[in-house]
């Protein structure tokens, strides 16, 4: 048997990157979430070649102090969590302190930032885990991150990338989810110098749905609203006539974070019982809001899944709210409403 050795940090980060950074879209998601956590009002993203060549993000958020730049790119270093108790009261998108370190271990990253109360900014580079010195940088307050040559340091992972158009599709999907959940932030997405999306701040959720999914869908949406104890459910569902061949247009958000949940997807479909043919799916954009003590988001590194303390109760909230909305539109008789 070979001896047991402690792995070097770069290898540890590359292993972690394997979990969270699957493709360019994962980079975009993590960077966008950081900019949202930084309280940005405006976030601009530029991509080249489906993000495989270059991903750059510019925000006007709180910025990072010069001396903290190396920490920002180090694993298990975060400004969002202090102790184990905080884990069950998470209000930020991030908390694991792993995203930037993971990206830095598999790509060439330039991080430039300036806090709002400092005269100048600073920059730091990280190439496949190797740090440059901290240099001064003359930019406006906020943060700019450029990620080039994704997976150059892990060629096997690079081989799994699909065509640029496919990668771009995954990126716009991540972008859409974050844009739907953060209507107070101005967001833009450019690919090879062409503007793909420009979503102004302050537009309503319905306006954003119209931008991403078109007028035909936006015109046929019904508002959903239900409060049950500490749980609130809002959003929109579409007229059953807008049904689809798959469930891709069923979006769930929890405290402004997109998540995936089979049971709630089922509850949504059950809400339409009797109105859809078999293998047809409804459209829904549903936003749950509840105190962080009621669920655990620390299930999976990408935070795409949530464990709820009482998922049964939530199932009934969703199905009940959908039935009610459809009954109010006289699509189902009120008599058929479940308790
Ligand atoms: P996490 O988001 O889980 O804390 P990250 O690796 O994504 O971990 O980021 C590490 C730290 O770097 C964050 O906790 C934050 O303090 C800082 N940071 C990253 N991106 C930004 C940004 N755009 N603006 C301000 N601070 C940032
Ligand atoms: Mg983060």
C-alpha cells in the first residue's frame, strides 16, 4: 500500500471544483450569486465562445478590500458565515466559501475590486491555483472578475464541454433563474459582443417573464397568492391551454433562490388535475418565502436541492393555491377544492 499523504490545496480545490463547476454556466451562476450577495444594483456579464474562452462580470456591489483578495480566492473562506449556528439561518446565496477557489483552480482568473470607501482598488490573478501579487487597480467601486480558458488546468473536464451554443443555452438558463428572482437588479448578458438580454431594474416579475418567455405566455398568466402561517407563496401560473410537452417551464424559488423539487412539481401538476392531458405539463413561476429554520439548503454543493422540515404541508400549500387560482378563473368548480 502507498503511504497516506495530505493532498496539496490546488488538488483539493480541483476536487471541489468537480462538484460545483461543471460547465461555464456554473461559473456564471456562482459569480452572479456573489454579485447579488454584494448588494449590487447593476451586473453586466460578457461571454466569449459559450463562456469557454472568457466570462467577465462587472458589478457595483460592496467590493472586496485589497488585503482580502487572496482570501476571496481561497477555499473555506467566506464573509457570509461565522459559526455552525449561522448555517441554519442563511440569508445569502453563498456561504460555502468555495466557488472562487474552485474556479481559480481550473481557470485563469483576474479579480479586481474596490470598496466604496477606499481611494483605489486592487487586483489579483490566480492561474490554476497559483496566485500573483496584489497590485493596485484604478477602477470604480465594485468588483470585476474575468475567467479565461475554463478547465485549461483540468483537460479531462474540458473534454466534456459541449458545443458553444449548448453551453450558452445553459448559461442563459442560469441567468434567467437569477434574473427572475432579483427584479430589483439591472442585468445584462452579452455573447461575442452581441447583447442577448438587457433586463432593467424595477420591472415587475411579469415584465421579466415577458422578456424571457415572450408575450404569448405572459398574456396568459394568473397570479398566485397564498399565506399559510410563516409560509408565503406568490408567482404566476399559466392558463392550461398553454400546456407543454415537458416540465421545463415549471420554476420554483425559495427565498429568491431557484431550486428543484419533485414533490412540489407534482403538487403543481396535481393542482391542474382534470385540465391537462396525460404527458402534458403546466407552466408555473412560483416563489416560496419562509424562515430559514424551516429548511436546510446545505444538501448539495450547488444548492439546487432543499430539505424541508415539513414537505407534506408544503405540498398542500402549493396544490391548494393552484386549485384556488384555477377555481377563481372558473376553470374548475369551487366544490372540487381540496381542504
Ligand atoms: P461564498 O459566496 O460562499 O462566500 P465565494 O468563493 O463565492 O464564497 O466567495 C468568497 C468571498 O469573496 C465571499 O464570501 C465574498 O466576501 C467575496 N466576494 C466574492 N465575489 C464578490 C463580489 N462580486 N463582491 C464582493 N465580494 C465578493
Ligand atoms: Mg459565492
